[in-house]
C-alpha cells in the first residue's frame, strides 16, 4: 500500500497486501484506488496526493492548473471511499438456465468464479456477505492477444485481473448502445472479447468456439444478463 494508507484501512498494513483493484490488481485498498483516480484520471490533487500530475513531456510548468493544492480534502476523499465501499452490486436480469450451464461447461467459471464471500468488516452489512461477482480477483496470463507490454507492480504486460461480470445488462443503455469491453475497449461484443482470450484461457476459448451457434448465443445471453 501507499505510505498514506493506514494499517486500519481494509487492505492496508505493513508488508505486501493482496491487490484487488485496478486492471492488474496492483492496488489493495479502495482509498488508494480513489485518490489515484482523482489524480491520474481527473487531475485533482488530494491531501493524500497533493502534487499536480505534470506530464513528463510538458516542457513548461505553465500548463499546471493554478488551483491551490490539495484540491479535495481528506474528509471529501473519505466520504467518497465510504460511498464506494457501501455500493451494492447491480442486480442481474433474467438469465437462461442453458446459458448458465454452458458457462460452467466450457470452464468460464474457472476464473470468473460465480460467488465469493466477503471477510470481516467493521460495517456489519458488509461482513460475511455472499456476492455473485463472477471473478476470482486474481491475475492470469492472457497471452499475446491481450498483452499491452506494460508491467504494473508485480504484474507482467500480459497479466490481467479477472474482470467481474456484473452490470453488463446495463452497458448498452449508455454510449449510444455501444459496448467497449476488455482493458482497452477494443471488443464491441462479448463474443469478440471471448475470442481475444489467450494464454491461460486458450482452452476455454477453444471450448467456446466448439459450441454450436445456438449454444454460443445462449451462453452470450447469460453473460449479458449479468
């Protein structure tokens, strides 16, 4: 964890901690993920990360915003963290039994684990809860098809955290009905995303491609119902 993450923060503490957040599971706490997003994605400094993110290729500091730093307080960050921590997962839509069975048959659930249980939490509503996450939250080598050549902490350029399969039934309600799947948004359909799976998922991809067109349709309908 970053130096500003206290030992009492879930996922904090001395030494290595298990990463759960980020495309490559390089972050172990929601706090660090939040302040990192403030700075890296929105250019907003916080009490935890008070220095502006100056682009290394910028020859002058004149492009740095003139707002006094930090731009958001620790109290604001903690309020956002609490909000994110308390968010409930989106409810799935109607799903077909055949699609669910095929999802398991071709071993999609080897990495997209259907259900995990939360650990202890000072918030009773979050402790020991079963969550239909469809992810093991672990890193897997997905082969050259999905490699970005960019290591992140201990993850290689071809390793990715299993993305949870939830909210997919809502994705076409936005962005003019388009889907932008995988880490770089290159896949426009779930079928295309599966076909780009390689490495550890090669056998699963082959099993999916061996299904009949009707079976693939049923499996895809199940995934998009999440």
